[in-house]
C-alpha cells in the first residue's frame, strides 16, 4: 500500500487487510522529546507493517504510530472511524484486544487506532514545551488520515473521530480546538470525563513531579530523565495525592496527578464553554455514558461496601456543584447508605454529567446530538468501560470477560449488536437509529436487554447539574486569616 510517506506492507487477517505500527509522526525522542509532533520522514522501499507500535512511555520511543484495518483496500469512499483509546490520560494502547477492529471493519468501516503521548510525556506543563502534546499528536494522526486514508479505501471526507473515557475527553477537546476543525465530520464520545486543569494547577503538579526527581519542570532538565523513570515517579505521585488535597483540591480527589490543561492557546476553553460560548459550532455527535460509571473504580480499589458517612460527605463537598448541590443530592437520595450516595455523585461529576452536558452544548451550538445510557447488567453492573467491548463486538477480550462474564451475561450479544449497528449507521450516515436529543424531549437510547428510547433517565442528576458545566480543576484558595 502506497502512502504519502512510502510503501507499507500489512497482512490479511480474517478477510480484512490490516496495517500495524504505521508512523504518523517522527518518534518524539532526543531533541523532539516534549516537542510538537513532526511529520514522518519518507522512506525508500517497503516498510513492514505487521507489528503494533509501543504505547507511551514504554518501548523505544516510537510511540506515534497508528493501525489501519480495512475491509477492502481496493475500494473507494468507505466511511472511516478513527479510534482514540482512553486510560485516564496516563496510558493509551490501541493494540488492546478490546479494540480489535475486525467486527467493525466487517460492517464496512475503515478503522484507524491511534497511539499518542500520555502522562507526563503528553500532558505535563513544562517550560520550553507546548502544552497538551497528546492532543497535538491526535491532530497529527488526523492529518495523516486526511493525506493517506484514500489509499486504504477510505473517504477523507467521511471521518468520524471516536473515543471512550480519556479518549472521549480527547474527542471533546478536538471539538474545541481550531487546528482540528475540518479534519473530521462526526464524533463519538463514550463516558466523557470532566478532567481539565488550570495553568496554575498544571504548573504546580509539574513542579512537584520534577522536585521528586531532584530537578526542575523544564524540557532541558527533564530530558535527562528517562521516560520510564518519569512515568514511575508520576505513578508514585498519583498514589500520594491524598497529601495534596488541601492545595490541589478536586484533582487530588479524582486520583490523577496530570490531565489536559486549559492553556488558552492549544486548548483555549473547555469543550462545554467553547460550544455554549459560540466560539465553535456544533457537529454530528453520538455521546453517552454507562449507568454505574464509578462502581468500577470502587471495586478496583477494594472500597465498595466500605464507604463511610465521612466519605460521602467529602464526595458531596468536593464534587457536587454549588451552591446547593450537596443538599440536592441528599434530598434525592434520602436514607441512602454512604456508598449509595457517593457512587452517583462521583459518576455524575466525572462522567455522566460531562457527557450529558456535552450533548446539550453541542445541540445549542447548532449540532445534532444523539445520547445513550448503557444500563445492561454486567458482572459488576453497568460500569465504566462496559460499553467498549460491546461497541467493538469483542466479547471474548479479557476486559469483556471480566465485566460481562464468560459466557457473556444475558442480553450482551443483543446489546453489542445494537450498539455496533448504531456506530456503523452513525459513522456512515450520521444516524445511529434512534431519535436525536433535544431540549424539549431529551430523548435518550437506553441500551439493555430491552432497549428503548425514553426521556433522559437520570433526570434528578440532570436538574442538579443544569447550567453547571464542568469547570477546570484549580488550586484551592487559602482561607482568609480571620476564618482560620
């Protein structure tokens, strides 16, 4: 297959042509580390494209690669799905078996999976480096698609960018970023996180990370630290976040030490503010969340069933929107056990309400939004990430076996078929097969064993959050001396 940079040779798998580890930018190592992505150098001869590229920050630094799976490389005009994997902005690996593109390619889509810089390599705010380098990587990948996807049978004018969790946050950010406009026609965002920080907080977290390494938060200083060592210290900082709650506030309570920064340049606004403020226009958007988003994290941390009243109070104080949000949650969940109160607060603040409010903001900006809630009962409930193997049809992947069981729970095959068809229809024509979300009816597709289209099912939470889009995390202002 001939690309603008050179010839690549992939392989056939299950009747689809697959190309792995194709570079869309030069490896960000040496003088290019912490720099904006640079287009790949052309090569002579044929480049073998049968192995996945490494995910940042591991491997040899050749992180900026993508994978293409096409049902027919000799075709023309096929719709294109560009998948941005999630991982809390701390990791992202397009080679995860959960993202196997075979089923979607079998439905007629050209599927592109993108690796990009994450963690400190992609999002630390450093002197001498552009902010949000991970987003710049994604834009570089979309430019590669614009240049090359026709050679794989795809239509560069029918590109849908899609992601889940941090991948969905990336999609939302791309909606607000001027350099990304025109590089895709539609967007799919599952479980959009409300995770951004102010420059002041980003500077503080980068300084703390550098101090733990005995250096300063500059490109010159951190270039001497290996990516593996930098990442190791960042993960240690994530574990130590409780010590920073008094100054780092919501970021520390969210459990991550680094996320995208609203820098005023590359990411000028949060996606919600950009859309509602008229700075960008809406698009065709398929967006949704799971019913029990936060339960996955309470299980993973071993806390489910052990939350105390103090835990619930802290969740309300930190994450309920003010003023009056905490009281509204208590009134809506009167008599609930601490965990039964805490779980919806975290689910709403971190994923459910950012997703809903993105649908509303996009519609207000002239776009068309389609909203869903996944309520299929997996082994842990309808938890975060349950939707991904359902959408890809990868019910035999390790994550699917963990969340859906082996064999899958009743209804999983049917829900997977509907969600996959919804994706295919939306990527192909802009119609997932259910009604658009509008302010008057708020119609939402509920995906479970008995799928239905109904008014938004989390109405109580919607009312609590109405008109309160996620604000960037910021440093906690010190209390006035008289209040101490």
